[in-house]
C-alpha cells in the first residue's frame, strides 16, 4: 500500500500547464520544448487550440503522440484568449496552474523556482526578458518598465498590473475563486486582482521567461498614433472593468472601488474630472505599491489618468464610455 501511494504521488501532476494556441505554429515548437524540458517533471500540458487555421493543431498532436503528459483539446470556433485560458485551466487536474502563451521560451527551472517561492500566497510570478521575433535579446526586462507589485491589496491592481500570465504560477483554489472570468478583462489582470484580495501574491525578481515582442506589439507601444490610441482605450476599459469587478466583491476595498468607478464613469462621459482626482487622492495609501511613496504615487496616477482621459475625449468627443467594449 505504501509503495502504491508513492507511485500515485509520482505519477500525479503537480502543475497543470494551460497552453493556449491560435495560429502559433511559427513559434510553438520552441515553446513546447521549453515546457517539456522543465526541471520539475510533474506536469501535465493542457494544450488548447483556439480554432487555428495553420499547422498548430497538427503540431500539438505530434507532441501528444510522443509525450503522455500532453493532452490536446480544440475549440470548435474561436473563443479568444480569456475564455480559452479559463477552459484550459478548468480541464487540468493539478493543484497548481501555469498559464502558457504560444510563442515564449521558458527557463528550465521556471516552474521549480516559482513552486519554491509561492509559500502561502495564491500566486507567484517572475520577471520576463524581452526578445524579438527571431529570439534575439532586446536587452530589457518587464521590471525595467514597471514597478513590480507583490503582497496584498486588490485596489492597487485597478490602475496597474505587473503580473504577466506567462510568468505566473497560481493555486487551483485561486482559479476556482476567480471563476467565471469577467469577459471584458485580461485573465492575468483578473487573477492578480483576486489573488491580492485573498492570500496575496509574491514576485520573484528573476527573468524566468523569454518574452517575445512582435513587430505589431512594439508599434502598439506608441510609435503608431492609432495603435497607441487603441492601447489608451484598452487601458481605460481594463481600469473600469477592474473597478467594477472589485466593487461587486465582498471585502474592505469594495466601497473605495465603487467610488472610483462612479467618478471614472463621470469623467469618461465628459463630466468633471475633479471627483476622480479626489478619489484617487483619498485612496492614495491603498493604491500605492509602496506605502511611504503614497503621495508621489497618487500625484503620478492623477497625471497619468488625466493624460489618457484627454486623449480619448479629444479623439472621441461623443462620449467614450458609450462606445467602449464593456457596454
């Protein structure tokens, strides 16, 4: 009996890798190889193809035929990223879940180091190093651009997110608590917010993913005006969605989230922006990643929100809120 129990423990996966694919054949092989080469071998790969029209599904079946840890599922029609990730995560059986994009490259010890770091937290995540389409280093990491968050306090994640799903490991309990995923939100933003509202999250200051930046993504960072405007709209939509979701949950921060949501909606329909600036100031300690820098953070956030509001109301004077995708 003891030997049978030990055999089951070895055979049962510890981590469900939720790999979602849509027309990713060009980079998929390199990503799967890096997943299957993890130093933590107790994993299963739930490979979900989201109605690809290239060779992605055939490539997934190729790996499933050679490695019993790979299980392939396909969507009959395209669902998009968040619904696909929710489905893939739900199909796993392991107590930990690792979301996986189709075009990155994992460090060989990524899962092992995140497992060692998660402790009693709901989620652990690491830094990511940028690479270009050919896999060449761009000499920067996500932490060079963002002040990486950790600990508890969900309201901080309403206007900022530093958790990338591709670099995260989460408990299945967190996934179940976060279901169903709000359709208007990025799944990694949402999981980070729920983790911060529960047992918190921890950041590992080490680049454990080589994060591929495509030409389109680099353009969207600001070199093309229309793409930059689209990114501004998306950011405001995510902020509103996060505030709406948080205000609907139980917890100490729901009332502050509801006040911020009301003030943001007023500003988005062309009303006064002063209530929003006031609510940001009022909530400065809850919004600050570092409590001792709450004043500077609040002023910086006020300026950032104002710039983006001016952008969308200037380019869309007919009330941005009435045209945004969350309606």
